[in-house]
């Protein structure tokens, strides 16, 4: 089922930086469901299903309208192949020391 019309969007915080291989099971089902709703998706730190280091999208992968990155930019989000999954990217300062490298 899709969310009711009263839902304005979806927040994705399902999988994170340590993703290894394609999402499976319930995680894969939720990613496919979220993408199928056609509601705008806000990804937290990195879209679920996207490799944060290489930018390679796994199958399935969240297609976010916007990704909010916390503290340090993830290297994979800067890769061309990641752009259609990450959408607009906003780096948010959460108090990490300045000058930390991209992860």
C-alpha cells in the first residue's frame, strides 16, 4: 500500500554508511515501496542502497529528492552516478572540527 494523501513525504534513514552489497529482505522491500509512492523522499546522510564511498547505486536504491549530509561530505555523493539518487545535497554542520576530509 501507498501512504495516505495526508503524507507529504518520506524520510529515509533505513541503511547507512556501512552498506555492503544489495539491500535484501525487508530493507529492499521498503526501498522499493518508498520509490513507488512517488512522494518526495528526504535521505539522511546517504540514500539507502547507495554506496557512500564509490557512489554506486545498489539494487534497489532510494531515489531521494534531497539528501541531508551530517558533518562530513560522503565521497560517493560527489560521483556523477549518485546524483540521480541523492537529489539536492545539503551539508549540515553538527559540530565536527573544521577541515575533516571527505569520507
